[in-house]
């Protein structure tokens, strides 16, 4: 299923509509790019599930000398990303899955609202191990995603906050339909679970930003001693 079909929208609407679905979307992207710091000289960045290239573009704004490779299986989204990144010769796009096969060696992996499509814990831990092994020592994986709290009462509170954000644009029945459809395709591991999987893969984990159900996490591959 394409991302647009998954969200129940047209690809051309994605960049506008995603802001009506996800609270603090702009801030998360900015923090996600800033979480690359400290930045290596002329780094190589691989953006997992690059979508329309929004995070990749933020990274290039922050680090113009970076080389960015965006990976995605959705040809329609990649076409939007290609238009966004036009004129940036150090950015390339490749239509392939990040969830299987080898990953290129790099200084940073980034991912914005894409890793929640990996639904099984063992598969996600395996992905994190592959990222760890592909990173150069001292490199990092920065992920921007929904990572709700483990506490049930608190989780209910943050879900209500998410619903209130969507209610600015959509009727209750529409919101219920969106959430039900997403639940069939996505899995939102808690922040504790995400941190544990990253640590099991060998990363040092830092929570860079946290608001309600969403978080930005930087997972660093330790340098050799």
C-alpha cells in the first residue's frame, strides 16, 4: 500500500495534510535535523523511508556539504521528493526497501515517521542492528516518530491530545476512520520499548525531544576503545 493510500489522501496533498495529522510536525523535523549534531565534516546521511524528502531537505539546509541518500519504496512519494531536492546535486534517491537487504555505510541514518511501519519487535531490533553495523563508529541513527508512554493512563491522555489536534481539521467520525486504518498498518512501540531495542542493537540512546505521543531519539554507535 502506498503512503497516500494508507493515509487516505492524494500524494499531492501529503505535505499539507501531514501537518493536520501530526502535531508539532515542523518542530519535530527541525529537531530531527539538529539532532545530527555534533556534525562530522562532509557527512553521508541515509534517510530511511524518505517520503517527500522533508527531513532530507532539512538536513541539507543544516549541512549543505552533506551527501544524502533517500530510500523509499513508494514511487509517487519519491517523485515529490525529487522535485523538492531538485538542484541539490549531493542528494540522490533510490526506490528500495530499508527493511531488508544491506544498508550502505554512512555517518548518519535519519527516519521521520517511517519506522513505525516495521510491526514486529524482532524485525525492528534486526533493523537497528543493521543500522548499527552500517554506521561508522561515532555515527548515529536519528528517528522521529510516535513513541507513546508505557503508562496506560498517561497513554490515554496523550492519545486524547493527538485527537484534539486532528479535531481542528476533521470531524470525529473522520478521525476514528483515520486512526482505525493506521492501526492496521502501523505499530507504535512505546518510548521505553524503542530505547530497549536500540540498546540491544548496541546503541547509546538519548531522547532529544519529547511531546505527548511523539519523540525524537538519537542512537549513537559508540566509538571503538
